[in-house]
C-alpha cells in the first residue's frame, strides 16, 4: 500500500514540475480528442432528432433483385425543409400524369451502385441514368442545402450541377459527407435498411449492378392500408402496385403547371438568385 502511495505521489510530482507546454501536449490526445469525439456524436444525435421531428410524409418502395422480390423500404420525407423536392418525390412515387402518359418510380431501375457511397435510381425515361423528368419539367432548382448527410440511408436528389434536379435520387450506404453541397437531402430510410445493404452487395467495378434491381411498387405509406406503425417485415409484404390517387390540391400546385419557371420558384423561396 505504501509503495502505491509513493508511486502516485511521484507521478503527481512529475506532472507538477512538467512545463506547461508539455502538459498541453499530453492533454490533447488524452482529454481533447475524446471530448471532440463526444461533441461530434452529440451533435449528430441532436441533428437526427431534429430531422426526425421534421418528417412530414412517408413513402414506400418495394424492391426486386432479378426476378425475386426482396422487400420494402420505408422512407420519411422532410416536407418542411425542402417542400418542392419532397412534393416531386411524392408525386413520382404515386405516379404523375403528363399528357396521356404517366411517369413515376414504379418499374424503374437502380442503374448505379457505388459501394460505401450510394445507389442511384429514378431515371423515369431511359432507366440507365442518362435522363430524368420532374413534375416541374426537365429540371428544377436547388431549394437549399440546409439538411446535411448525417447517417446511412439518407435520401437525396441526384444532381449533375447547380439547379439540375429531376427524378433521379440516391440512397446513401454511409454518411456521405462528400455529397454535401452537391445533392439536396430530402429524407431518410426509416425501415428496411437491410434491403439497401443487400443492394449494396451487388456493386461492381463499373458502377453497374451485377443483377437487375427494380422498384416494383411504390406510393404514399398509409398505416391503415399498408400495415401498423411497427412496419411488418419485408418478407411478409406483397409487391403489389398501389392505386394512383387523384392529385390533391396543395400549395405547390402553382408550380405543377409552370415547369420551366425557375425564377419564380426561387423568388418564392426568397433567395432572389440569378439562374
């Protein structure tokens, strides 16, 4: 016991006589780094809680790999944070009528998979990622980049440059910080991340999936029609196509009939940017 006491006393004496600069050097890895990591994790938790409180709508997607149905993914959308992009995503999930045709995510392909980054789908024209079409026209502007990529399963609009959003979307496999400022986050996966992981395993060096991955069904998620709030396991679900409801009257309807009016869209957001 006396030996331990003398050892502790010696250690404190050494620390006391150590120059201040050396104490700081010792404190950075042992105190500063853990404190920084704790702060980062606490901040991410606060962000996740804030975004979860801003989920206003839920949609679902049923996926098939090859000819086999693999399950359903439930997505929560941030309608208060990026209303135009969320409205576009919802209408494409339900099916949007353009002239005598209907466009939407049903029966579209996941055309690109980048392991440890994201999958890309939503080309409602060719299915190979070369085109896209939104309910506002061929493209619609970036609303904001207020929502960061904070976790795996984040859903964002695929973008090739400023104000180039259309129907294509991405779902991340990790916290994709490299995409922040380029792709606009519109929601996150609430249930079914296991299905997204299955799709990630189909990645190849070319970026194309090794098997055909298709969205065989999608639509608004209504608990009364599609199951309890606990969300049943994907194996129990049928890949049946949802009925396309009549388009409701919403605040965004004035944009649906002016697909190319980007300047008005930006003025509505109060940003007054030049296109």
